[in-house]
């Protein structure tokens, strides 16, 4: 059989002068494209996946790449009809051997784990599996405007995964036995890929337990877990705004192998208010006044976010759209407090009685205003 030719730069689709980032980018793209999880039962994709990993293993390591480039430039590629091969010609010695490169492909497997989020699980059986923390849960909590300003407590219902109380998480009907999983051989993991590029993922048949129930539990259908709801009290800090987060430790998904629970990460979303508008720590409101109040001046009561009503003095001749500041009545957070700004909107009556119309005419005559 003719020796297999390999040009690592061509395999990754990069130029021989490509930098480390270009090489990594090319590898990530191809590894995702040909990964066995995406191409089940596709032997060509599996072989391509292996080639991509081999190429990256060499070109991502400066020492290995330098050695490879030296052999490449010394006619290992395309000189006199000879091409680079990882296999020795019949009766001879290999031009270049991966075994000569220290480190093998271990760091590639680490990168696969980060690419496909497969995690690093022990394959020594369920009894020796290392502990893994549970996943964090994300929850978007809508809160009323005034609760966000003043703080308070809100009850929420969170869905989470819990061991089935009927079977204790084993998946088998109480009183029946389980058997070793034929898919993973009792390890709880299955491997994808070839050789040094095999990566592991939880066995989908036994749900990573290494055993399958002879008679499935009727409560959880053999899965060993159930989705349940938990009611929690969430403390809303005073002054929070949309996008603010709070973390509740140990309120996330359960861990594997006795690992601790993950966390619950809550993101606040503040509901709009019909009267108050917020800008940072300042609060803005619009208050209507009549033409007499604007002309002669007046005093009005204005509601604030603290729940108090403040007396605001309107000077004579106030124009519609004028703004007044009520100092120290905005949002308080971390020892700082904003102000409340009041915009007055002068309203003009749509209809006048005969007496009011006559009074307005007399007013216009007295002031010399045309009408």
C-alpha cells in the first residue's frame, strides 16, 4: 500500500507562514466540522478528524513545528517524487515519526474538551469517578420599579434536576437489580475519535452511571432523576437596575459523584413605571399644572420614589417644559443618592364657559395680547 501523504499546512488550510492564531483558528473550524459527535457513523469524517488533530499537534508546538519544517524543507515533500509519510517505506525507516515528538497529543485532547464541552471524566468506573460540580442555573427575574429602587424580597419558582426519591437515583425499580451497561462497559463514558484523539462523553444509555436497570423505575422511567421546582426567596438589593446580577451559592444543578451543587445566577429586569423614569441614580417625572398656576405661581405636591410627597414651589411665569430639581430624592445605592427632576407641563383648557371666555378676553385686553 502506498504511504499516506500528509501536508499539515494543507490539512489545516493555512499558509506555511501562518501564525499561531491562524493555525488555531483553522484547527477549531475543522475540528468542529469533522468531530464524531457531529458525524456519527461517518468513517471518513473520523479519519479527517484524526488528521486535523495530528496536524495541529505538530504545528501548534514551536519545537515540533521547527523540526517538521526542517524535514519538509529538506525535500521530505515533493522532491524527486518522494512525499512525506508517517509510515516507513517497505524495508526502510520512517522519514518522520510522531513518536519522536515529545508530548504526543495530550494538549489536543484538552482543547477538544474546551471546544465540545465534554468535560474530563474518569473511566475507571462509577465508583471511582471524580466529583464534578453541578451546572449553574440562569434565571431572569422581572421586578417592579419601586422594588428595584427600595429593595425587598421576591419569591420565585426554579426548575432543577434532583435524584428520584423512589429509586434513590439508581434508575431501577425498588427491589430489582441493575446490570453493567453494555454500551460503555460499566465505565459511564463512551469514546469518540481514534487513537490519541479519542475524547469521552457521558454514556447516553446509562446516563453516566455505568449500570442500566433490569426493570426501570416507574417514577423516573429509569433515568434516576426528575425535574422539580423549588421556591426561593430572593433578596433584591436597593438601587438595582436592569442587567444587575446576584448569585445564590449552591442553588443550581446537583453535581456528579457527590460534587457540590452549582449556583443560581439571577439577572434582574426592572419593569417600567407609569410615573417614574430612571436615568442612573436620578429619577425624572412629568407633572401637569394649569395655566393659572404657571402664570401666577403656585405650590404643588410631588410624589417621590421613597414614598414621600414633597412640596415644590412653582414661580410666577413658569413655562411649560421647565424642570426643577428635588435634591436627594433619587435612587440610593452604595452610599450614593441621586436627585428627582420634575418637568412641569402647562395644560390649556380645551373648552371655556361664557364667563371664562369673557375673563380671558379681559385678560388679553389688559395685557395687550392679541387674540
